[in-house]
């Protein structure tokens, strides 16, 4: 949730800065309105989507996930604290959010009730496309859909009422009320985010600019009437008040010279803004891929297709009987799910134990993954409680481009406490620490999958897909007084 809020706020901030710098003073009001609505929705929806790029695409995807992960992992990997304290903080945060939501909902309902009360008590009659409601109260004219609220029709001359009618008709015809409904509901949910309020004010102001531009026939008379009507103080969230938006801005825009077609070229710059937002969120939101079952023993993972060429013998699988060509019966142990697949994207995954195939090796100053990951995540280990930990790694597939295509298992855990190993320094792992280790394991897996390069295996002079493994539980990580070290596990 925190990452979602950060991503959406970043998109909204970039979009609003672009609007203020390049578009705010242009008279392309319809385009400005569309820009504000679309970028508002972009910030709302884009962070919900996770983009996973296929492995093996070379340097194009080698942008360091780790350097982006470290910007958020300090929020994720925290020193172990008492579970009750964490639960208390979470409960407090949820209570504050709910309280703010209730307050905003009360204001929203109050405005709706005030509109309903004016409607119920007012005198109603039809006029042209409008249903006029005379409220007999002192306020500026406002409309909601085809309802036009005025104090009394006698307060306006025929030309003044024509100005009001034409202006409010633009709001109705352009369906501005739909925009206001959208941003008002958004403000209820994101009541704590000031960027949503900025969007709401800008959208309302753009509505007024558009209506002023299309409805006015005499700038001087129209401006004077705006000043005269700038007296109402009832401005609900869901309606367009005739003089609701900042009067100075509207008067300045009335006299603003029309933007030339050449200036419309500025809107082409929206494309790189959207692309930048797309790339930023895609990397910030990158998560571990999920296997997609394709049937018949095939599955898709991170853009690659895996399968097994034949059933794999496994000591804990099901036993079946097969008949040889000479009629003999042979028992074979089958494990349909266990073991690594041996075909990647239609090509054989080689076993480095083959005499003609070299083993993939880490393209780093460290020659094993344990030391490599310890260096990258040393600061995170130092936030853990004093204990002894291990990085458990079993079976990888390295593609012929030197990228990790598949991880069978990678996780951080504690060294077990048994009757044969009752060291005082070795303690059981608490539930809170287990949760932290799980998050750390996911970050490590992401770094290995997206940001770790290998020298690929070579067979008969060509690079090939190959299996990779390291001795399990060879190294242990010792944390003492905020210091973490890695040493060989001699047990």
C-alpha cells in the first residue's frame, strides 16, 4: 500500500508540474481538461498494474532493480519489534484514516443535503432546457445537470439571465458534472493527499474557463457581471457556481490572447511524460513473477516457457510400470511436479556435469551467490536481532544470455536449534523476524532474477541454457550487536 501511494503521488506530482509550467496559461481548455482527467486516472490506475519484462533481453532490462529496491526496502525491512507495538501502530493508522474518511463523508453529505433542501423548498418551473429552482436566498447562481438554482429571476435582467443560462448550459452540455463527481469521490478516498485537492481545483477552474470562453459574447459586460455575482458563499463540491472559481484568474483568461496552433505542439510533450511515468512505475512496482500453467506440463514464468522433455525420476514420487521391447516389466518412480524443467523456450537446458558443458558462474567479484547477496543486503542483516542465519539456495536455470531464468528456491532463514546444537547464541526465530526474513527473501530473489549477471554455460563453443546450483547451507551469517559477518558453516 505504501508503495502504491508513493507511485501514485509521484505520477500526480510530475503531471501537475508539467501542467503548471507548460499548459496552465494556454486557451486550449478542452485539451487541458482532458489532460487533467487522464493524468489523474493514470496516477490512480497505473500503480495497480505490475509490469514484468522477459528475461534474456540483454542490457535493455539490466537497469538495476537493486538500486530501486534500496529506496523502498528501508521501509520494508525494519528491526524486529514487539508484535503488539506493530499491531498498535497499524490499528492507529487505520483508525486515523477511517476518522478522516468519516469527516470528509459528513461534509460531502452536508453539501448534498443543502442542495436537496434548496430544491425541496424552492419554487420550481420549466424554462427552455432548464428546471429553474428559485430559492429566495442570497447566493450566486449554480447548476447541477439540468437544475438551475437562482435566488429570484427578478434579480436579473433578460440579458443577464441569458448570460447565466448560456454559461451553465455549457457545463451541462460538456458533462462537467461527471468530472466533479469523479474527483469528489477520489477526494473522499484520498482525503489525506493534497494533490487530489489540487487536481479538483484545477479541473473546476478549467470548467469555468471553458464555459466562459464559449458563453461570453461581450467580454466587458461578461466581466462586469462576474464581479457583480461574486458574492455567494455556498459552493458545494458537486455543482458549478457561476462565480465560484478565482475571479482574478477568470477575468485574466477572458482577456487572454488565444493560443496559436503552434503552441498546441506542447501537448505532444505529454507522450514522454506518460512514458516516464510508465517506466518509473514499472520498475518501482516490479515484483516476482508468478508461474502460469500452460497445461501438458508446460508453464510460463517471467516471459519464458518451460517444460520437461520426459518424466523425472524421483524417490518420493509415484511408481508406475512400463514394458520394454522384449516384454520385461520395469518399475519407474515418477514425480510429475518435482525437479527443474529441462527445456527453456524450446531449447534443452544442459546439465553442467556433462563433460562437454561448462558451468555458469557469477559475473561478480564474489564467486558465490551467498557472498554476493550478503554484500548487497549487509545493512538489512544488521537490522535483524542477534542470531545466526543462512541463505538457502537450490537449483537455478541460467539462460544462454547469462540471465537467471528460473529460481527453484531462495530464502533466508535461521539455523535450526536442535539437541545437537544448543548454542546460547542461536535462538529460535520469532514470528515477527520470520515476516521480516520473508520480505528480505523476496528482495533477494528480485535482485537475483532482474539484476544479476552470469557467464553463461558453453557447450561445443556455443552458449547454452544450463542448470546452476551451489552447495546448500555452506555459509552462515552471524549478527551481533548490529554487526553482520559471513563465515563458513563447519557444522
